[in-house]
């Protein structure tokens, strides 16, 4: 079995209600590296945090039922402990908002709009803090995938 196939994929929880942004995420995080769970509401996000065991999540703040901020606050208030790296993706980038996201358990935040290759790289960089050896291998594999796609276009 080739080495890449033996690597356990990074479990990525994506919480996003905008259909176009969700498709962009889904296409941009390669299946070879990521096992993805895609959810569109705060309620399903809470359930996924508690039952799915993601390594990393990308959490939109503006959700239809209740906000991503409420998701973080609820998990915090319930004392739910997770090893999930949570990256808040939001168009709301005010300093007070950011402080609140971090206070309730977010690892980092990105402000929309963003470059999708940049967010994939950022996700892998944050993952390095949790699993340094595996993350380095994933980053190298991601760059090989990008190179292969670039060569195919030529």
C-alpha cells in the first residue's frame, strides 16, 4: 500500500450555511487528506462537535438557526471539552468579536472573503500544533497535489 493511502485523514467539520461557500470548501479540501462532515446550522454543529470527533472545524458565525458564537458559548457553558481546533470564519472582524470567539474556545479566526488555498494552508498549519509529524506529512502531500494539478493544466 502506498504511504499516502496509509495516512489517517484529518477529520474536518465545516459549518457553513452559504451554499456557494460550502461548495468552495468541499472542493478545496482534498479528499486524499480530509474526511469532511458538512453541516449548515448551529444545531447540527453542536451535535457534530459532541458526536463526530473532528480534528479541525471551520465555524461560520452567521448561521440560520443560531450563531456560531452561540455554538461556542453553548459548548463552553456546558463544560464540553474538545480537542477540536476551531477556526471561526466570519465577515465580522471587530476586535471585541474576536476576543469573544477566543474566550469561548476558538483557536483562531479568518475574515471573509479569503483565498481558499490560504485557508487550506492555515488549517494545516494550525493542525501542526496538535499533531506536528502528521501535519508536516499532510502539508507536503497537499503541495504535491497542487503541483500535480498545476502540471495537468499545462
